[in-house]
C-alpha cells in the first residue's frame, strides 16, 4: 500500500458512486488522512445483489478517520447534484477535489443495445460527469488545491474498442473528453486528469461481466485508491494527463504489485482500452475459468470491404513508418466523390481512379516541404 503523508488532511472530496468499489476505496484512502468525504451515490437502501449503501460507506469513512457526508444523488438529476454540492459546502466550507467515478456499462453491439441503455450510459458517464463538474467547478476555483479526477481511459481510437460496444465506448470516452477540454479550459486554475487501471479490478461490475471465476484474474480496488491518492497529492499545474494506475505507482517507487492481486501469482486480466485486443481478453477469461458476459467476434473476421476501408488499406500500404520518418511530415487526407480503391501514383499526392481524389498534403512540423516522393 502507498504510504500516507496526510497530504489530503482537511481536504473535502466529492466522490460520485462512492458507496462501493473503486469510489469507496478512494474515499477510505482519503479518510485515513483525515479528509472530508461526500459520498454521492444512489444506493440508500440495501441492494439485493450489490454490496453497500451510502450510509455503510459513510460509517467506514468515519471509522478510517475521516468525516463523511452521505448524499443520495443520481448524477443524471441536476437538482440532486446541486443540493448535494450545496450541502457539502455548508457542512465542510467548500470542495477541493471532485472524483467522477460513477459509471454505467453495457458491452453490447449497436443492434443489441436498447436505447434505454444507451441513454443510461450517456446520461451517467458523459452527461453526469460534465454536469457534476460544471456544478462543482465554481467551488474548486476557490480552493487552494483544486483537482478533478475522472476514472476514464486514454482516448485510444483503435476501432477494436468501438466495434463490439460502440455506445459504451462513446459514453466512457465522453468522460475522457471532459478531461481533455476542461484541463485546457482551466489550466493554471484546476488540475484535471484521468485515471484508468492496467488490469481488471474486482468490483461488482466485473463480477457481472466475468462471472465468479474472474475474481482471481483481478487486482483489488486498493491499487486505484493508491494511484488516485498519488495523483490528487500533486499540485494544480499537474493537469491534462491520462494516467494508468500501475505507471503512476511505479513513479512513486512502488515495486511490489502482488500486494494488490486478489490471488497473488495468478495471471492478470488486462483492462479495456489499452493494448490487449478484446478477443485476447475473452480467451484469457475463459482459460482461467471465467464466463464473460460479452463475446467479441474473431479478429480475423473478414472486413466489410467497403470503399472507404479499402481506400485506407491502400494508404496504410504506402505511407509506412519509413516514409513518415523520411519526410518528417504531417499528412492530411481530403476525400470527395465516389470512392474506388484503384490507385495511381503522382508526385506529392495519390490519385484514386474515378471521381475521387485523395490529396496528401505534406507539411513539415518545422517549415514546409517543397516535394514529397512516395
């Protein structure tokens, strides 16, 4: 565990979805420093399948040495968020840190995802994060150590992370886009960063997605709590970063990561949106006894063969890494007209036969190139 230096003592954290899982783990980590924690979540009554309520979480925060304020909040409801923010300010005198943790997930394809679930994911992940930030920011601007931390992934635009669950990826990336925009908008005033786990984390959501056998392939939420603590301990000029828990902890000198494993020594399941393809995750889950609730089609599934995709297959074959290094150029593609993938070469551009011309404009990062030989 990352040692405590009481860096969050006296700070007030507003954490969405803090009644269980990663949100609660971050709350308890801060509480051990003597922080004030606003537990903003929906669960006021015990759930038949999910552990904890805002009140049981508040009891744990108090037992850990912090002060707790449990608030029933559906982050899709502007009035409920506003009331919780106002109550937090009245109780603790302000808000220093916002952790946007609340999230909804459905790993289903476009045709299999009811609009009700699409609205839920966009409403919680994207709109809820944006709205909560909007209502908390005026108070963060008055803080001496203001920070927003979104639990969302790096913006990996590899299509494999869209093709099986486009709605979920759009919603989750919406949280990351809030980081991208707000970090610049409030640079010098508020630190805004994103944090994502390297591996699967044992939570109620993970048990739902992977079944009983997935737990031993996970780390505990403590690793995310330690990583969040490290990020939130930094000054406000540390902003605009998309961080991975393991990487940030290595920077802090942590070497023993077995301490975070549910079953030390067991192979770990990489999380989404990083380097492992979805097919590999499914295979690994099944290999170690899990029963994934989602199935990704094989990676060698034939491509659609559509004209746009075929066109860019041609581009990938021509503009390779060696060309980029040789030209030191930035490429922009302008497409118009009917797309046909047959290609002829020209100086400084590629022409696609038919009505469409694919113009490649090469611009040096420093100055302009007079000619590019492809």
